[in-house]
C-alpha cells in the first residue's frame, strides 16, 4: 500500500483494482451512501459498496476535479457522465493511524443523478450477492 491512503485510493481508481480495497479498508470501516439512510458498518459491506461503485462510476468520463486533504481526512470532488446525465459528487474519506480507511461518505448532485445512481448501485449490489 502507498504511504498515503489518498494516493493509494487514486491508484486503485486508476487501475480499477477492487482487490486493493482489502488492504486499504479498516476492519471497522463505515460506508455512508447518498441513498441508504443508515451507515453501512464493517469492512465487508464497505468493500461491497465500493466494489459496486467501481463498476458503476468509473467509466472513461470519471475524473476527480478537486481535492482537499487534512491529516486524517480528505474530500475528493468528482465528475462523471452517465446516460447523458452529468453527475457531480464528493467522496469524503477518513483514515486511522495505520493509513486504513475508516469512513467513506459519498454525496451526489443533482437529484436526477442521485436517482440514476440509486438504480444502478442497487442493481450492481443485487447482482453481486
């Protein structure tokens, strides 16, 4: 794993390397979805959501456009186009002393994009069960 969890995340995204999530996520990781009302707790469920996101979000138009990084957290703004809809969102990431991600929160806009992502993520999660 890279020395920085954000550098490691960018590498996983660039390589579309879902297996790398196993090393990057903490056992107590929490995933906060823009469409699921309760936090999804644990490494396995967080990995499942992020693995589905790899398939849904990371098409050739996906790109991070801004990054704000602190000592143990970062906000990564992204843009992607899906089915003619321009999606804008942020990944809010926190990590522990070991450099493992403990919290991954996704926020999206506009509403049309949220609805599309909800549909696509639900289908992907269902297919991967």
